[in-house]
C-alpha cells in the first residue's frame, strides 16, 4: 500500500466520494497515516524484504556505467559546486527515487557536498542516506 491508496481508503471510510470537496483535510491525512501504519505493521516482513531487495538493486545501479556518467555530468554541469551551500560538491542527490531502469531526469538530481547530502537525507527521515 502506498500513500495515495491510504488517502483514498481514508476518504472512503470518512464518507467522501470521488473528487468531492474535503471539509476536514487534516482528519483525512491523520486517518491515512493510521491506515498506512497499520498496513505496514501487518505486512512488516514483506515490507522489510522489499526494502532489502530495493536497496540491493539500487546499490547495483549506483555501480553502473550509466549512473557514473550521469553523476559526472551533473557535477560538471554545476561546476562541482554544492547547490545548497556553495562548497565543493562531490555527491549527487536524487530528489526522488524512481524504479531502477527508469532514467532520472536532470532536474531530479542535484550536486551536493557530503554535509548537505547527509542533511537532505535527515530531513527526509532516512537514517542511513545512500551516498551516491
């Protein structure tokens, strides 16, 4: 289950239909959080296995020639300058993650120094941000 599915289920449980105006959006969001949390708890082993497989696949992708060329292009395009603080950029951050095999668009990648890359992952709530 993903966020969109949880939101749809929450709207349905609260009696909203289709694109009907939502009077209390916060109520829908809170219920969607609960639905998603409960689903993850019920499917914990499956979720953990999928995360492990995704991480392994992602790590393999980061070793590919395709990624190395794209990473180098982004760093050169930005003159090896961190887009957050102007320091020397040595890493490329994915603003969002896509399925492996689906190419990233340049606007989805940003050149960063190590410090800012770690900061971006902390902001997203990731404990162990993947350095790329």
